[in-house]
């Protein structure tokens, strides 16, 4: 009988052990490894006749390769086996990106570094498969190929002779010796498809950010600025540039930022997105049209509740657009004559859209909290799934709930992610994760890094979209101008209250994390309230006055602060955490890339030094050779381990 009792006890102990193991969180490393295994899809492009879709898939490569390899695929929309389009003849993977259909749909242009690693060239291949032909043999940075309307030429953006990737996210070159500003202008170049001859079309003193061919192929519409391309996006103007290299004409000097220039089908106007944008590539605003011959610009969408991020001018004159709206995404159209706005589709997911100039066909990369990224194609809102690479992707968070709350008379939105293996009988700690920008938004896409890791470790995660965010109209995006931190924080704190009412969250165990603007908000928050028991500030700004003279993109600050720091130092001091630093009591982990040009490391050192002096628990971690965006997988893992360890220490130890 005793052996039976012993067996029963052993089985009971085993069952309890199995149950405990099932409830224990997965390791941070295992979560990150699973996230890295999720296939990344981008640049889905629908063919002109709507029957095929091309896309880019990022390939898993050894961590030693920092330039991750990628492949281009083409598949029939109706279903069938995809065909890989590649410049490789050695059977190896390379970086192959930016597929662009010819106007007749017979050929696909794309960029590849098959000839030499890290040197992209333009290739042209039969869209149905077959050997690719190398079109260019240039030295420098090559981006954004686009076919001319007659199919005889391919334009592209070109920084001749440059070995430095464009943009402010990459690690800057360390200074040595005499410090001088070396300006490398990005120009529009044109390659002859038949012979490969390359010529530069835009002026040598103009940095072009985006462009579009005119319908007759004789001109380009371009957003561009003189001087450093990294720094001057925020003062870019709208130009027309003759394709034959003739005189450039400035047609609009906007009050704010420009993106997505698109010619109307009749060639008489250029549509653009105009609004307050804190980063190139993070687009939002209103839709404006400008006469191509010059004249008054017109706002087609004043007061619209969303933030358009891409434009498509249709053959019938309508302007199609995708937009961030109320924490999700949507597709709409606007009539440039009447100004009538129509909603085509809205959804709680993130999309990147491509459409034909005529007909209903489109292609998207879709992602949500419930679904990992995949390529879809078909009529807008009635898409058919094309890829299935992430069908088995593992989810590390629970329910995702959209919350709304009132703050200072405005309606604010955010997402609340429940912990993995949520138990309604328990109370949980919560971390607020503030997005970058501020002109951006936390949307419903497959989470990564700490937005995925923290729910896996038993945390609620609040992703607020405070004033300054996209998705709620241009007035809301501009609502933190000359008020950085103040109203934003009120929106976030009111959102915390809304989350406490919506779920079993322990209000005494709150944390905050963020990077860039989110890092600034973490630094700012701990100087304004003791409500949070721990914080993590990545690439944060502690002192706007010193930051103005340290960073390499100071032009972005003028739309937000009104004047330079030398003209109005007080408006910068009013929003600087350092002004209120003696109020900090919250333990804060500080993280920074060593060669960050957007937020230089002295900002991290200044905050860390102050907290040390004030005897507030803190640590500073600098990641070697990293820019504003940390890329190395071992560095990413180190960040996530430290974030979880820091928050666990202060939010779970009691």
C-alpha cells in the first residue's frame, strides 16, 4: 500500500512540476530567437495588370553578416508556385531589394549587391524568371529605382562615390583631425535600359529625398534641399527637375515637411503629404496639391482624422492613400476637385500598400497582433494570402485591446497587451512602452524586441499614442509643439489610469521603457512623477540645450520649438529633464549606441552622471559601433536581458 501512496505522491509532484513549468515564462533568449525566425516581408508590388505580385523576403543569415541578405519573389495573384528573381550566378544569397515592374509588366528592375558586397547595382530581369542583366556599374549609394513611362530609362537616387549608408539611423563616421562638414548630395540619376549609360539629372548642390516621373517622362517632381541631406529634410522644398538636366524650378516652399510627391495623371498637378514629421521616412500629414507650373498649394484634407503616409495618383484623377487612423490603418481616396474623401477599408492591423493606376488590384504586407507579416494581394480589403512563411510563428503575448481615454479635452488611444498565460485571478505589473518620433504611432503589428519580450515575462504592456502621434489628424500631431513632454505625459498618465480600470494591473508596480523620443519621455517622466518604480531610457535626450549643439540633425527641432536654442533657450529648458533632475527618485537604466548621430552619447552620460550624483540607482550601457538603431544580434539580446532584469528587480522583487 505504501508504494501506491508513494506513486500517487510522485505523480502528484510530477503534475505540479509540469504545471509550474507550463506557467514559467520562456527565457528572453528563446523569445528573441523565435522572433528572429519570423520571416520579414517588404516591398510588395502589384504588377500593372494586377495578375502578379513581387516582394522581398529577408533571409536568415549568420549573425556575423550585418547586412542581412534578402530575396525577391514573384507569384501569380490567383495562386501558383513563386519564382525567385535574382542577379546571383554563384548560388549564394545576396542583398536584393526594391523590385519595380516595368510599365508593360514584362520586366522587373531591382537592386542587388551580387557583383560586390554592399555595392548595390540595378539589374533588369524577365518578370517570368530567367537571367538578370546588370544595368549599372557605378560606385556609390544606389536607391529607389523607377521606370520611365516609355520603359526606355530607369531613374534612381545616387550618392556618387559614397560608402556611407544614407540616413540618420546608421552609425556616423568618427571624427578625426580637422572637423569639417563633408556634404554628399543624393541626386537623381538616369540609366538607359538598352545600353546602361548613366547620367545625372538633378543639380549637384541639391539633395533629393523622393521623386516621381511626370506622365510624359520629361520631368521629375522631387522633394529636395540644399546642404546636408541628413540634416535638411525638415526644410526641403518641392521642385520640378527636367529629365534632360535642364534648369530646376522651385514650385513650393512649405511651412512644414513634405513626402510622397506624385504627379497627377494629366501632368497638371503634384500631390504631396505635408505636415509635421520628426523623421524622414515616418510620414504623416494632410494631402496637398500644387500646380506643376507653379501657384498656390491647396489642402485637400483639412481636419481629416487620420495621417496619410503614402499616395497613389489614379488614371481617373482620384488620389488613393493609405493612412494611420485611430491606432490602426486604412485606405481611402480623395477627389482633387471636390475634396470629397471616401473610406475604402479600415482595419486593426498594419499594412504597406501598392496599387495599380487603374482597376481594383493591390498588394500589401499585412501584420497585426494576431498575425505575423505575410504578403497578400487582390482587391483592396479583399486580399488573398500569397505567402505562408509565418503560419507557425509563435505568439508571446495575450489579448491586444484598443483603449480610448479623454485627456485635456482630446480623445487619446493606445494598445494594451495582456501577459502570456494571463490569469484573471492575479494582479500583474505593467510597463508603458513609448514609441519613437514623436511623429509616429504604436500600431497593431507583430511585436518585436521588448514589446514582445515583456508580455512573455508576465507584464502588461501599454502602448500609448499621446499628442504628437500620427493617426488622429494633423492638429493632434502638432499638439506638442513648444510643449514637449508636458501634455504628452498627461496623456500617458491618463492612459495608465484607463489601463488600471481595464485589467487587473497593480498600480504600485509600474515601469516605463522607450527609445529615442520614447527614451526622452522615460527621462522626462521620472523628473515629473514618482509613480513609476523603474524606467529604461534608450537613446534619450536629457538636455535640449546641450543636445542642440551635439546632434547632427538640429533642423528637426525648429518646427517643434519655434526657434533655435540660441534665440529662445527657455523653451528648450522648459522641456529638458535636466531642469528638474533633482526630483528623480526612480531607478533608471540608460542605453545608448556609441556612434549615434541623432542622439549623441553625451546625453546618456549627462543623465547617468546626474542620477549617480543624486544617489538614484542607475546604470549606463554603451553599445560599440552602433548608431541610433542597434543592429547587432548580440547587442539586441544584451539590451533585452538588461531591460527584463532591471524591471524584474524593481517591479517583481516585492
